[in-house]
C-alpha cells in the first residue's frame, strides 16, 4: 500500500483509503532491483461559484480518481517488471499559496500531476525546486499555457480550450450546419470560451451571425419556458445556437427552450469533451467499467486527463526502465511514445508545446455525435493537429532545445 | 463484384455445406454463412455480446464467449440449441481451445485474469493473473504454452500449461489484440492495435526477431490498427486485419514485408478461412458485414451482410 495522503484540515471526507489490487503474476528474477516511481498529485482546491441548478454536484475526487485508476493500471504492469509506483496526494484548501506549499513536496517527487488553476500551475512550474522535474497540467485549458506562457517542465494532458472548440466546429462543418448564433455568459471563462468559439468558427469557415450576452438574473427553474424564447427571438436565422457557459450555470435550461427549433451546442447540448461517459467504441467501455468499479461514478474529462498523465508516466517508465524525469520527458516527446487512450487513435505529445495530442469527443448526453478530428480535415503531419494550436501558431519557445 | 463470383467459386470448389459462423456483438446472435452460396442460411440467438467463437475438433460443439452474460455457451451447431454453459470467469472476450480438444483458455477482459476451463468436467481448472485487459489468446501446437496478451499492460504473457504459471512476459507495442503461433510452433505473432505493428517472437527463448510495419497510401497511419491475424495454409503468408483502415494486409512470412493490401469492409476485426482454405472471411464491425477474399488472387470477391457488429468467425466443414 503506497498511496498516502497529506490532507488539509476539513478534507477528511474524501480521504477514503485507496485499495490497489496487485496482480503479482511473476516472481521477479532473484536479485533484480526494484525501481521506485514516486508520483505526487498536487491539487489546489478552488471555490466554485454558485450556479442555478445544483442537480450535478462536482465530485470531490474529480481528477484524482483518474490518477488512482492509472496507478492501479501501472502497478499491474510494474509487477511484471519490478517497477513500484506510488502516489502521494496533497490537496490545498482555497486561498493557499500553492507554490509555497509545493516547495517541500517537490523535494520528494520528480513526477507531479498538477490539478490547479493556470496561475498556480505557473507559480509551481517556475519554482527553483521544480527545475528538472516533470510536471503535468491535468486541469487548465488556457491556451497561453501552450503558447507564450509555456514551460519546458510542464506537459499538458487536459485538452486546450481551443482544441475543444475546433472539434465542435469540425463536426458542425461536416454536417454543413454553417450558420451560428451565440449566447455568452458573464464570467471570464464564458468570455474566453466564446472567443475560442469565434476563432474556431472562422478557422473552419462557419459564420456566427449574431450574439447575445446573458444578463438575466431570474430563477430559470421557474421561468425558462417563458423567458428564454423571447430572449433569443431577435437573433438572426441560424442552424445551431451556441452557448458559452463554462461554469454550467444557465446553459442547461437552453436546449429545447429556444425560439427557433434549433440544436444547442458549446457548453451545453452537443459538447466537445476530452472524455465523455457515452463513449462506447475503442475499448472505452472497459476503461469506464474499471473506473466506475473503483469510484462509483462516471469518468469525466478531468479524470481522464489525470489518468492519461499517470499512464503516460507508466508507459514511459515501462519502455525506458528509468524514473529519471529528464529521460522520461525525452521519451514522452519522441516519436516512439504512443499511449492507448481508448479514443481510437494513439495519443502522443506535441513536441513544440508539450500538449497531449488527442481526439476530442463531440457528444450529447446520450451518445457520441462524432469523434474529432473528423475525416476530411487534413493535416500534413497528423490529422489530430487540426485541433488546437499547431506548431506555426504556438508562440511557445521553451521546447526548442 | 457479385458478377465475378460464379467463376471464382467454380475455381475454388468449396466442400458442400461448408459454413462460416460469425458472432454479432450487438445483436446477440450468430450468423451462419453457407460457403457455397455466400448467403446467411441461419441466425441463432446467443447470450449477450457474443465475441470469441470456436468449434470442438469434431465440429459437434460450438463454443461462444457471451461476454456480457459472463459465460461461455456450448451450442449444438446442428440445431442452434444452447446445450449448457461453462464457467468462464467474468467478461470472457476471446478464447482458444487447446490441442487436447478439452481445455479452453479464456481471456477475462475486466478481471485481468486468464481462466482455464475443462469442457468435460465443466469446471475451472485454474485462473492466472495477467496484465490489464487480457484479450489475445493462443496455444502452441504442442499444447505446452498458452499466450495471453493484455491490452493496457502491453505484454504477451507466456503460460506454462502444465503448471498454469507465467514463465515469461514480453513487451509488445500498444494495445496487443491477437496472438497466433505458426503451424510449427516456432514463432509467435502478436498484433498491436494502437502501436500499429505486428511483433514476431521466436518461441524458444521468447525473443523478438522481427516487427512488421504497415503503410497504406492515402490512409492516416494512426488508423492502421492491426487486430486479427491468420496464416495461409502453406504458412508463406500472414493475413492481418487492419481495423479502421478497412484493409487486410498480406505479409510475406519469410521477409516480414507487406506484399499486398486488400480493401474490405469497415473496421475489420477477425479472419477465418473456408474449410478448403480457398476463401478468407473478414468480420467488418462497423459496416455489419463479412468480406469474402479469394486467397489465391488476394482479391475481395463478395460481401455478405450479417448482424450488427460482427466480431469473431469460425469455419465448419
């Protein structure tokens, strides 16, 4: 048992013991050295803003549960190779100085999964203690982290926001649903997502013909049918109504409450996701069944990002036989690295900014609509690079050796 | 292509009443294709999510992995009746019948276990811990070695069939799907779906001696996903199903080079020869059909519609 938690006060409710079943299939050759692979999961908790509906609580182990599953996966492989994986979890309450707390923890781990907002990620990555370590961003989709604010010691397994909006626009374009309207929420995350929707629409030749800013402060649970249609009435004719509501505040009330009979997409309705529980093909059901057996809930994008980060570490350790962060980083960024992410194509890291190259699921609540990259969107190197910042667009220079 | 069929069939002269049995993963049925007419002549219900399928040596029994029913069903192929079920461990996906015609080696996909079942006593003989998501199964021609490939652990696990213990674990490329010994038992071939390769091992010493790569003009490399594999009767060619690239590759087993790519249906999974070995049948998961390949000319000659998501295939003379 080598999962250990260091908890901040008041967090004991999610500090359930993690049981890792070891499949010790093969006694290792006598005298074989065991390779210890120590991974730190560092989480900066955030205050979530109030939202109109409290139907969907955010799981307290969001993200972490994915790392726990990957730990079990890695340990099974490790049992055949003499590789001993351990995961230490540190969760910091809202308002903590993440970087200050991270200093001591970094002394004990070379491999770190960071579940934190972008400013905290950068503060940790820039610590002298983080130099030469290998960090994984499993939570922040901000484009700047893959461009001007990139760091050589920071890889990203959560998709960038622009990759998600590119995926959505590819799917809409493939359907020839080219004329769009957009409703934007008031929060900075909504504005940023709306900006990505506009840029992705332009990238793939779709047109956003009209926009409205969400300003209502009424309780939609009582009045959605009454209030939404007139609010949307003055938008120009469109094929699809886009919603930018990244905190899941008002968006859930928009589908089927539109003025025109139109599908809804973006933050609600047809949604681009790093992981969707409705994925069935490519062995996805197997991954989800393992996850649900472990965590008792469906796997979300943040869980998948943490799973992918720790699995990437496992795959690199398996293939190189080392836990040295510099050698693992070199392997992960090389052409030799391929991770099976249950999304139909092998996953790899973009060598220009450290972003995990991955298909994006464009899905509704009940089924996958399409997996992007969509057939027909061509790229000279890799079709998945039609999603998100391609090498010529990224201002990242930290990966140029 | 239907019009070329009579001529080819006349050349190949399949045995009368020869059949290909195909599991339909999302219809919970098996389709029986008459090799002479290339028509589906029977469809029988099975347990949930049938995948692996194989006949007893005398073809009097059909074994079916009913994955979501957590059992292996034993069917009378003359009537379609399920005679009984075998304990299989949870979520049996793929299996192989040992040369003794008695022991089934079953990959339990959700349990990281290989289960050995005695089909006569109907009891579990052994369960062997292997890597995550075991799938590909093979037994050496002499019956001494069983192989399980694990999709997430990316290994071929070598099992001593006398002791039921692992004696070697060899890494292969990402998501190994299928393992097959050559007829003389000297080599083991393992397909890797996400890695996009086939690894060739020398059985003696379990060392990798070659790796087969694939490239299809106009098809993205990461859609070339090797799954099912069969050797030609003379052992000179390996046919490799390449998943969503919708092609079957023909590999020269002497040089490990690809000599041909045959366009088939969508997401090709597994392969089976007609009993006279003149035709090769491919299960095409997404298009819900079976492509018929003329083995001599390496050309697709017909398509047979079966149920939804055809997966495994087995021949009966």
